[in-house]
């Protein structure tokens, strides 16, 4: 039936390279990569960035030949084929080696007078603006693919893709571990001994932590749901607070007296 013919034609086309899409897939402009650095705050909220991407396009004056009109000649080395063929003989027969002509670079033509617009390069440099939407919660290494925003395509050459690779810069307060954030917070001896409610910086404002009495330096506490957003989810990571008990300096006379009394009571408790 007609359907069987279509399948067979597609199968043989894929095997022998005669498929309709095979030529188009082979003729594709190069992909580009752009490294984008974000702050932790930008990664937290998500953002939109306009990027300037350096690209190349075929020169409009020489149409990619690199030569001023009428000044290109046939390459004398390869006679315009763009290839060099060498044959060697061994004990089992002849071997033919085909390589790109080093004189003309495979174009088959030699430039006598370079194009004044592209300076003989055959391409023009341009800055292409691309707007990219960064989702909330992404981390270093996250890659966005923008189809068709790579190197420019001409004629039957399709444009390449643009890959935006994200790097989230280090933050002066927070250390990130996947979706969780860690922060160090100082507390006084009195707060550690008696317990206290303290404020803790968070990326989206301020959080509060109830420090239990008797807290020691290095104690780790978790504030649920105040970390980074999880991409594709409504949930968030947690905020972890590492507590450091700070020994006071520059005490007043009254504070010194209170500490002496405190120490005296501790000594009596130890000997009783």
C-alpha cells in the first residue's frame, strides 16, 4: 500500500543518506555558548536578562568569498577542486588520500584583492541581542538552550543553538548547598545560657529563631522553608543557622562584678 511505500522510502533514505532531512541536518551553523553569572538573589527570585551575543554572518559585499568582486581566481594548487589527492602504493594495492587544499582552504579560489568590508574574512561580526528568562531556584551548571540563537545561518544552512550556562556567584552571608542555605549567627553568653528569640537574615527578608537555653557554640538549627526555591516545585529548601557564642570584651565595671558573682556561685555549686 501507499503507507508501506512511504515507510520503505524513509528507511532506504535513512540508510543511504537520501532522506529529506539528512542534508538539512548536516548543513547547520555552529552552536554558541554564553556563560552567565548571577547573584544569589537573582537565582532566588528568577530574572530576565538581555544578552549581547557576538555572532558571524556572511559578508553582504563579497557574499562570503572574502574577495573584492572580480578579483578571485582559481586556485593553482588544486585547480579549483578545493581538494588534494595523493596516491601511494603498497604491497596490497593503491591507496588514495584526499585532503583539504591548504592554499585555498577548500574553497577552490584564491583571493587576489580582499573585500574592503570584511577585510577578506568572508564574514562580518555582529552583536545579537537575546532575551532569556531565568527560572527561580537555579544553581551553578544549569544550562538553558535557545533554539536558533547560535551562529547565523544563510541560505540552506539552519542557524545553530545558543546554550546559556549559569554560574551563581558566592554570597557574603549565605553558603548554598543545593536548595538549602547556611548562615552563621553570633549570640551572647546570656542568650546562649538563658535562651532567646533572635532575628536571622534570609534571602527574602528576615526570619526568627528560638534559641533554647544552654545552647553551645557550633549548634545547628533549621528554619524550614526559608531556603532556595526548588525549580518546577512550589516547595523551598531550608535555612540552617550555625550558632557561635561570643565572649564579651570591653566589659563595664558592673558587668565584671556580675560575672564575678556568677563565677563565685558556680564555684560553690562545684564544691557542694
